[in-house]
C-alpha cells in the first residue's frame, strides 16, 4: 500500500490571531506557522501503518508558498519517505487544492489518501470531501480509528450521536480527527536525516490547474469582545437575575 498525506501550513494554534487594520485578513507576518494539527495525526497514522508492515511508502504533499516546504520537511522528519510541494502564491481555496491533489493522486497512484478533517485557518472542512468527489473514490471523514484490511479499511468516525464504524474499499480518502492518535515529536537525528529526503517541487500551472479564487472575501473582523461577568451571592439571587434581568427562565 502507498499512502499520500496532505499537510497544510497554517498559523500555529497557540498564536493569538490578530486582524489586519484594513480588515482584509489576519496578520501572518512574523507569526509562527506550523502543520495544521489534524494533518499531524494523518502523518502519524500513515507512519504507524507503514511501521506495522501494511504500507510500503508514505508521501507527504503540501500546496502553498515556498515556505510550505518546512511543513513537508516536518512530515519527513516524523517518518514520511518523500515529499511534494505544489507551489502556489497567496491564499488558495479548498476546491483548487482538491483539483491539485487529484492531479497528484493520478500521478502517484496511492491506495490511500490521508488528510486532516479541517484546516484551523479557514475551518472549511471541504478539501477531503471534494477530492473524493472529483476522484469518485469512497471517503471516510472524521476518523478516530483506522484498521487496514486486505482490500478495505475499517474506519471509526466521530459523529454527533457517538461513534460510527464503516468499511470502505481502497483506494479511499480518509480525513483524520485529533482523537486518532498521539503525533510523535521529531527527534534531532530524524530532523537531520529528513534534510536528505527528496522534495519534488511542481507548480500549479505545471499541473494545468486553475487556482483562481471563486469566493470573494468581503471583510474579516474580530469577534465582539465578551462583557465582564458578575458574581452572585446566592442561588436565589441567580434565579432572580435569570428571571428578571436576563429573562431566560
Ligand atoms: P479544509 O477543507 O481547508 O478545512 O482542509 C481539510 C484538509 O485538507 C487539511 O487538514 C489538509 O489535510 C488538506 N489541505 C487543505 N489545504 C491544503 C493545502 N494547501 N495543502 C495541503 N493540504 C491541504
């Protein structure tokens, strides 16, 4: 089995997001960037499947600016065998990413594509589903457990009602939940070794994909500031305030 893993470079989840003064987006200059958290789970799962002897090769792919190479390099440091960077300038929407990934899938012919369930910058939760639709492949989204079988996968999914287990034939697209596993840290020797692993660079034009935006972003605003809370002295006072002031009971 060959596994392709999509990894996106996003603002680190610990960073306090600041909106640009002209409301055209969020500040990214001099801001710490990292791999989208569920994509770390996707890489971890691919490496675990390989370590269990059920996959021969793990290829990490990122779509983005030159700096997204760091994200691919990190995937190589935790066990991916080689990387692909599809270079695109500026913001790229899920539809364009999925069209690019489709071209990469046609070229690489993986048996499984692992992705994050959602990117924490755009919160779209669309790319995996769109890729499955474009390829006409089965999909299992929000995976919290993956079991590799002979020619299929048993995937446990996080759904509103609890856990759902489904079986999908390979080739398939699986999007990963944070509960899937505990991503490992890259050790210094492995970071050094990763420097020697190959990263192929391609441009979206080379793949013949039109990456023009289909969505016009009108403005980005900070959420309204929360008002300070108050302390009440007793349950009676709380009930009285909920009844007479908040009028919610
Ligand atoms: P989204 O649909 O934007 O919420 O992203 C869902 C998943 O698609 C992410 O967790 C990644 O695995 C993948 N993905 C989205 N954008 C990119 C990108 N630019 N490069 C690589 N993978 C991406």
